[in-house]
C-alpha cells in the first residue's frame, strides 16, 4: 500500500489557515448550553439547600475552604505529570526539548479533547503543537501513537482492576430511569470498559495475527458494508491498515525503550489517581465531618466507573451526562444527600473540566493552535490519519534501527554476565563457525 507513496515529513509543513475554523467555538457553545440547561433543571428545587451546603447552613460543620489548595494541587499535578510524560517521550529523540513545552502541549491536547466529541481532537492538536515547538512531524506522530498505546493499556488495566476488586460496588450502582424504563448504570460502565478493551486488544490482535488482520480488515469490512453499517469500505480499510501498522511500528519502538515505557505507565497511573482523588477532597472541603465516613478508595473506584461511562458519550465534554451520572453514582457515597451531592458535583466538574477549558484555552490561544493546519507539498490539508500515513515509512525505518540496536545491547549485556569460561568457549565456537 505504501510502495507508490514514498513520502517523508519533508513533504509536510505546518501553515497558517486562511480563515478560522468556527466548529470549536460552536462545540464550546454547545457544552455551555447543555451544562447550563442541566444545572438549571437539576437545581430548580434544590438551589436553597445547595447554597446552604456552600455556606455551612446545611451541615453541622462549616466548609473548610483551605482544602481547596489540595484540590488545586491535584489538578496542577495532573497537568504537570502529563507534561512530564510528553517531555520523556520527546527526550527519547532530542535533548533540546524543554519540560515547560511538554506541559503546554499537554494543556493544548486536553483543551481540544474536552471540546471535541469523544475526545477525538486532542492528538492532532498536540501533533501540530509539537511541530510548532520544533519537533519533526515523524517524531511527533510516533510520540502520539506511543502515548495512545500506553495510555490505553493503563486505562484498561486500571478500569479492569477497579471492577474486579470492587464487584459489589460495581453491581450495586443505582439504575437510572428513562421513560419509565430502568437502565443499570453498571452496564453502561461495562460498555465503556469493553469499548476500550476491544480497542487495545483488537490492535494487538490485528498487528500480530495475519489471519485476523486479513479477515477483519478485508472480509469483515466488506460484510459490514453489505449490511450498510460501514460506508466507504475502501476508505475504512485504509484507515484500519494505517492504524494497525502504526501500532505495530510504535509498539516495537516502545519495546526497545522498556524502562521508559514502564516509567510512563507508572506516571499515567499517578495521573489517574490524582484526577480521581478530587471528589474525595471536595467532599471533605464542604463537610469536614465526612472524614472517616467517606472511603477514599471507594471514591477512586467510582470515579473510574464514571470515567468509563463518559468516555464513550459522543458529546463534547460529555456535557450534561457527566454531571448527571456523577450524582447517580456518588449519591450513596454521600449518604444519599441530594443537595450535598449536587454541591460536590458542581465543584468537581469545575475543577476537573472547566479548569481545563480555561487554562488550556489560554495556552492554546498563546500557541494559536486553532490557526494552524498541516498541508502536503501541493497545499492540500492533511488529517491526523493522513499524517501518520505520510510518515509511516520514515518511522518504520527508525523503529527497526532502534529495536535492533536495543537487541544488540541486550545481547552484549547477556554476554558480559556470562561466566568468563563459558563466554570464552562460546566466542571460540562462534569463531569456528
């Protein structure tokens, strides 16, 4: 597929758009409208009680707003860790990349993820930001694919362990009622988990099983096209091929940097814990007497369940749904106090989402990321998948070299660890060959 398309990043460049793209502004307006509508509907009859929670009139103890410093530290820590992850990835290729650039890039990616359906816009925005920061597009594409692989592995592992170690809590999630029909919330969480699991497991399977690769990409897409589930089957086959080949190439690169991969996976775990800890500290801030009553690990677990649900909702920022499902999932945690749960939800959502929009939006404006596009030598605008396709051969060669070099290093380490007598005999045998 790539024999007739021998192109490198020299054919691609980042240019200014002639006109601004208004779709992101529209998405932000949609997020705000949905959130305002839900908030008005949710607080219509509970507003005095919710205000009482913030003022301390609705509890035996007054809120301790000093805890807000811990909450802000958790949010800042999440930004800083994401920046560190991108910094480590970039420093695998260049010694010139600075840590603050990684933090800025992470904020840009978070901003676009929050304002695009199913968080689909973040990776391409980060790719363009890397290019603005002086990182070659082939390296930037490698970083984003490797970032996706390790993030997805940690996400699935974290979610799977949350379910397996807390089956009682998972099965006990309260159902929701829509048009007099009850839907189990645990089933929605499970759907989100399965989608993420299929994504990463499917890429592993397609990348390393030729039979599965041939069946799913060729016959599978054709079958779905006949059932009118998939439109433009050839285009879908091309995207699947690019995705699986990129996954294979970058997984080989990750295996050649195993210590760095383990470190980055650990950082992802820390990032999840920081993000999922916000709810616990918001509860303590609004009512310090909950210390010892609310279980910290339970809030981590249920935050993970909530993330599984909101992750597959195709609305920018999962606006409205995130707030609603938070109240459903955490009501039992906060002793089924509706007004208190809504108050916690407001602070949680502001801390974990709208802070992203505000800070990420400011950084994005500074980088002017919305005014950038990647074009080929003819001036045609390229999508994220097309950029990965353009740079594939270049990245394939570099990952092969890196993998072979790492294998040679491993063999040299093994040789040095071999006792001298055995090593001497083995060298003599190799000389005879």
